[in-house]
C-alpha cells in the first residue's frame, strides 16, 4: 500500500530544522505560535512548539523505538486523562502535559501528523498482552503494512500466562506476520512473574530460535511491587540467552545505577540495550543524568530513544529530551543509529 497520506495538521506544522548551536549540546528550535491548539503547549515552557532536530546543518533521522498509535485495539494503551484523578492520587507519568489531538480523538491519522510535526521519521510498533490490556497482533501488522516506511518494525505482544499458547503466538507472529520480535510484561501477567522465572524461558527460547528481539518491560510499575524491576533478574536472563538481543523498556527504573552496572558487567555479551524513555525525560525524576554520563562515556551504542507514546506525547518527549547534553555521535546513535543497527533499518 501507499505509505503516503495527506495530513492537514502536518501541512500546518511541518518541522523547521536548524543547526545545533554549541558543541556537545543538542538544541531545539522553539517558535511561539498563538494559533497552536492548547494541547500542543509545552509545559512549563509555555505555548511553544517543538519544531524538529538536526545537527551541523545536516538532516538526522529520528526513530521512536516504542510507539502504540491509537489504531483499533492499540487504543487500550491510552492512559487516563491528566485531571482524571485528584492531585494526591495522580500519577507523575501524566503530570505536566495536556493530551494531544491524537490522544483526545483516538486518531491514528492525527498521530501520523504529530510524527511529522515533531520531526520523527520512523516508529517501532510495540504490542502488549498483559492483564486487562490485549492489543491484537493482527492490528499491529495491519498498521505496519499500511505505512511500511513509517513503521518498518513491529513487535508482537505476548501473554505468557499460558506458556504453550504464548510459544504458538510467537511462532505465528515471527512467521506468518513477519514481526521482528516480541514484547513481554511478566509483572502484569496473571499471576505476576519475575522476568527470570524459569516458566518464561520457553518464550525467550522460541524468540531466540527465530532470531527475534525481546522487549522486556521492567520498571516500578510492572508488577505488584518494585522488586519486579530488579536488574539482577535481567542479568540472569541475558546470561541464560547470550545470543538473544534484549531491550529493557523503562531501563529498570528506579534501579538506574544497578542497571548501568549490569550493562557494564555484561558488555562482553553485547546483548543488552535500554530504553530509559519518560522515566528519564520527565523533569525531576531521579537518575536521569546517570544515563547521560554513561552514554557519553561508555554506553552510547546501547541506548534507544523512545517516547513510549501514548504515556507521553511525541513532541513533548523530544522537548524534554533536549535538556540533556550528549556528544554529537552519541546523540545520533541514541536518536536513530542504535535502533537502525539493532533492527537493520536502512
């Protein structure tokens, strides 16, 4: 199918690309636009729109390594509205932003427009089958096939509560549907499991046998308590499957130092990657600068950029990402080079 599509929002809000202003510092161009919808405001910077990102006057590809556009069953991932709960019970993950049009209208067409406006070239579609959220892998495949240039890579969500059924779905997804890997949330399965539970190993083994990439979701929210994010458990999986490429979604937050330590220890295997995403971007979250220091000195080829939309908006995630100072080559790797290398994206 033809991946191109007319977009009204994209025509009005196409990114303007500018050179970076200082060495080892990435800069964004912000332009006040009174005509912008309120949902495009960037808090706390005010009514300012992120216009795009380029360095040294050259265009740089941006790959968002984890997106779930509002398409069919993928709309189940949408978080509650920022004001849906009283402040004392409100999650910090939905604080400090307004929903974008694609979120409020549950429109995948507007999502594509917002990709254009933010200057994001490609997105990796990531499934989820855990608890009350079941994204149909066939829906992901349909969206990928409609826009292969925008979504060249898709990962199947796998519910491993029934291991045999999970293995069969991996075979179907990586075979018939031509997915490039799987995404699992063991802490949200019923009953919950740690990532290193031996019951999970047939799932990892099948993904490994079929040459897939494993997205392993680990954070303080993926499980009954934060012990489900402990990095030593991730290390055990990486050691048990040295040929399996493992991407740790949310980078085991809040165990930032420990996760970096695991990646240092397991560097000779070369099979661990991380997506710190909004747990690094949201202002005030602890451990954010640790990833910057690690990237600039020794982990620059192991970190992937992702907004994890719809938890956070596309443009605002890039705006929050701009607070950090990366070396130019490291920045390029994080924004696109590492994902391109991992998945073979031209």
